[in-house]
C-alpha cells in the first residue's frame, strides 16, 4: 500500500489507472479508522480495481468552538487497518495542500444543509460539500462510499453529485454498531467509561421509536416525544435535536408519517456530541 500526500502525485496515479481502464473505489474519511470505515473499504475492494482512502481532518467543516485541534489522529494504526481491509492508496494531504493561502472557492447545497446538523453546526455542510467536491476532482472515483451513520451528509453528497452532473456513483452503506447498538464513531474515543455506558441511550431510543412506528403510530410528535422522554431519563445526555423527517427531502411531516422516514438525533453525552439515525420504509 502506498501513502500519497500531494495532489499532483495523487492525480498522476489516478490518470495512469484511468488510462489502464481501472475502476476506482474511493472512501473519504477523517481517519482514526474503526470497523464502520473498514466495511466501506472492504466493499470498495470487492467492487473496484483500485481502492483509494483519503484521511483528512477537514478544518472547513469544524466550527470555531468545535474539536478540530483535538480530533483523534493515528496515521500509523490507520495505515495498517486500511491495508488489511484492502486499500491500495491512502491520500493523506496536509491542510495547506488542500487549502493553500488565498483559497476561496466553496460549494453549497442549499436547503438540506440548513436543517438537523446544519442548523446546529452553521457552515458544517459547506465545508463537507467543498472538501468532497475537491477530493472527487483529485481522485476521479468511479464509485464513492459513504456511511448511513451520517445520513444527512450522504444525502447532501448524492444531491451535489446529481445537481452538478458529476460522474461518480455514490454508495451508502449501513451503519456499523457496537454490541450494545452504539454507532461506531471516531468521537466515541472521547467518552469516559461512564459516558460510554450512557451513550447506548441513543440507539435504545431510536429503537423504541421504531417499535412505536411498527405498532402503527403515525403522529410525528408522538414519536419525537417518546425519544425525548427516553433521552431525558439519562442524566448524562443533553439533547441537541430529535427529528422525524422525510428521508429524501429532510422536510418535516405535516401530520402523518409516510413513505421513507428518517429518525435522526444529535445528543451531547458529557462534552461529546454524538449523532445517530434510523430509516424506516412505511407502506403508503
Ligand atoms: P468520518 O471519518 O467520521 O468522516 O467518516 C468517514 C465515512 O465513514 C463517512 O462516510 C461516514 O458516514 C462513515 N462512517 C462513520 N462511522 C460509520 C459507521 N458506524 N458505520 C458506517 N459508516 C460509518
């Protein structure tokens, strides 16, 4: 496996692969890899000739009071894990390589970037769309792999690719979870032992909501109300948002749930902000 840190070298390797007619599978990450990332890499391995994983903690998508500086980083462990999952090349640029002095071009996907995480993290999705757009230009992937864990991000990327007629297939893979249901995340490493136990409340409340819907409840307020109650019973949990929305538009339902429902939440456990979601297909 090779590690490439400059854009010019990455582009030149990609150009060679394209000339040979190879398909390129691309997994963008911020590193500190866990099983969620590794499943995306393994899938990219199965479906493409060349597998490229980017590791880049993107300063543009962090707010001024967020955890950019302390975001966990471990390039050595990441290289080993990525290689064993089938990665051929890690693209590992410095921030100055991606955003040199004077950088001033940005991408915005209006509408869906203003709700859920976009409402609590202003500018976050502009940072995500900009970096993914730039990475797509550098890596020129045939297929790009994203996790359902970040449902809004996956939707945003799909919308950007469609709106801008980009030549890449976006694949969204299921959320990988710990034994107690907690969605794997690099940020789980911030949790103390106590907080880690408390964090299972996210998945438990999503599941309770799912059961309520499966039992026939269609009133969105009843669903969010149940989740609020369960989260509020956990003393270490501080709710950022709980939303039940249409999974393809992220719009609230007027009165009654229908079609594809996204139940999404963001909760602070101690100082750590965690997100999770479930999608349910309802019969119309
Ligand atoms: P990140 O390094 O957190 O930016 O994540 C990189 C990619 O991995 C994104 O597409 C995430 O949605 C995906 N991902 C992160 N955690 C999980 C998980 N638990 N299950 C599936 N995909 C994940």
